[in-house]
C-alpha cells in the first residue's frame, strides 16, 4: 500500500528534483513501503496540516501546508468527477 500523500509530497518536488535515483530509492522504501515512519506523513496525520508543532523548521510547516492544499485539491477533483458520473 502506498502513502496517501505520495502524489502531493513536496519533499520530492522541492528537495529531490535533481537526484532522481535517490528519490526513487526513498520513494520505494518509504512512500511505497514503511510510510508510517515518514515525518511528513506523521505530521500530516497528527495535525491534518493544521497547527503544525512549533519545533518544526519553517520548511517543514510549509511542506505540510502544501500537502494539505494538494490533498484538498485532489479530493475536490475526485468529487467533481463523481458528480459528473451521476449526471
């Protein structure tokens, strides 16, 4: 089972874009494996992207915010597709 955030995770978009082999390795290990141990996943699940703990770096807080925005956008697209099917 893959992490629900895999399509929206800014870690790969922001930090790993120049390291595709390393990104692939990490994704296989975490995103498609032990994603529950990923800090960004844990933060997202614990806080739903809101009120991120103060000890996070500002980059981490921003990443959680971006993930939440992406997930909401994804959810909105899925709901829109479901509504069109019903019509």
